[in-house]
């Protein structure tokens, strides 16, 4: 059990991917058996407004996530730390690296939302919405939410751990 928790602790980036796959599978089944839902059930004019809003929101969050990755990459362990503090500094650097990985995966899903929503603005004008775009946008949105929450939790824990060193 300890080995499993250690693997989970070092591979946070898997959670957004697993949540995307799960959401896409569930939404595809609902689409196959239940017909129209979510974006596919909305009127075309309203759907374009939603896609426009998603484009703006996802691009803003994408910029935020990539800026956070750049900031995390800029921090290095303190060179003058000795002994136990040096080991903790190295562990914190590794934790920042894990957070950056999760943010990069989240950024990929935000980019999926951005591209799919942009395509949806121009291509999804029919009376019934495109179920593939709906599944893609909603599942990527869910995965992005999970990734941002996990990354935020990781940053919070990293800051708390850093403050306990001082």
C-alpha cells in the first residue's frame, strides 16, 4: 500500500488524464443512448456564445497555468543548505517539478478546450449540436478542473512545507 501511495504522490499528472478518459467515456455513452445533452442541446446562437466564452476562459487559464510552470521552473533548491535542510530542499524541488508536470498536462487540456471551442464557433451551427465537440469540450473542461485543483493543492502543500523549514 505504501508503494502505491508513493507512486500516486509522484505522478499527480495522471489524475487529469484519467478524469478526461472517464468523463469522455461516460459522456459518449450518454450521447450514444440518450441523444442530445449539454452543449448539443443548446440553441445554435446560445451555443456560439458559450463557445466564445469557453475560448476566452480557457485561453486565460492556459496563460496562467503556463506562467505558473515557468515560475516553478525558476525556483531551485537553496545552494547553501546543509544536511537535513539540503535533503528537504531537494524534496521540495522535486515536488515543484511534479506540480509543473500536472500543470503541463492541465495546459494541454485547456488547449483542447481552446481549439475545440474555436472550431465549434465556426463549425457547430446546426440545429443539433455536434456530439463529438460536446464530449471533447466537456471532458477536457472536467480534466482541466481536476488538474487545476490538484496543482493548486500541490502548490499550497509546497508553500506550507517551505514555511515549516524556516
